[in-house]
C-alpha cells in the first residue's frame, strides 16, 4: 500500500506542482514519497478552449506531471471556480489523507485572489481534523498528519509570511521544471504569465535573503508557532 511522506493539496491541477513543486522535487530527491491532490482540474482557465476540452487536456497533463515527479496522484473532480467549502469536500480530502497517510501536508495560504484557493485552504484544515477523528468512520483507518505548511503562491500573496525556509538544490529545480513543463499553462501557451521564470527567480530570491543558493518559503498555521521550552536558551 502507498504511504506518502508529503501530500500537496491544490485547488486546481497545476497549483500543487507550481507553488510547492520545488519542495516536492526536493522530497523526491531526498528519497521521500510524494502525493498530490487536485480538487478541480482548473478547466475554465483557458480563454481559447472550452472547459470540457481543457479538462481532458489538464487531466492528461496532471497525469504526465505526476509521473515525471514520481508522485501518487488524486483528482477529486470538483468544478473549477465553483469549489464549495462544505463537509462533502472536507470528507473527500480526509479520505485522501487516510489513503496516503502523509506526515506533512502542503496547501494554499489563507488569503488569495482566487476564491477556490481560499475554499481549498479552509476545506483542508477541517479535512485534517476529519482524517484523524476515530469517530468519523470510513473504510480507511484514521490518520493524523502532523505538519501543515502553506506554500508561497503568486495568487496567495496577501499577508503571506515567509517564515519557514527550505533550502533546495539545482537538482530539485531541474526536476520541478520538467514536472511543470508537462502543463501547456506553464509552458506559456495559455496565458502570458511566465510561471516557471517567476517561481525559479522566487527560489533564487528566497535563497539570497537567507544566505543560500536557492530556497522555498512556507507559512505555518498559527497554532504551530507555539513552542514549549524548558529554558529560554
Ligand atoms: Zn489555482
């Protein structure tokens, strides 16, 4: 049975790969097992293709990206732009968490210019609770994912605090680029935003700020900031 070390959950196919992909590549290159879960395919994001056709393409691209990265893939199939925040979504995500049993979960930061990203963030918080709750019975065993991180994403910038810094390498960036390039969106064939250039330069910027060649930044949930000490030094 597959057991993940890290599960990245994104609102749209491509979010996990683009915003947390360098960290996922770092995990893969460190011998860890990685899973990704896309809540929607992001099928309404192509001005030159109808959503049905783009959904088929995004599905193929998501499978290719997961294979390139070496990740287990879950696609939940909610509608792009219409991702609800409700118990149906929370329980579906909880099932994914119980299925792959990650130590670490990565998802969107709380604030975003995209409503699906905000809904994803809120759904994931409660899904972690459901997944761990013994009284919530499904055909899978309960699982508590110990660590939660919010990825740095150009759409989720408001109030994002880059407080956890992960050093990454050239090899991580190389594997991430190969993964991201599976999507026509990230190859620049759908919209003008230079995704790969942006995230590569952001990794260099976070590296420079932290005296490292390359790094990626995360924010923690407020509850994770509490520290229990026996001494102040
Ligand atoms: Zn998105």
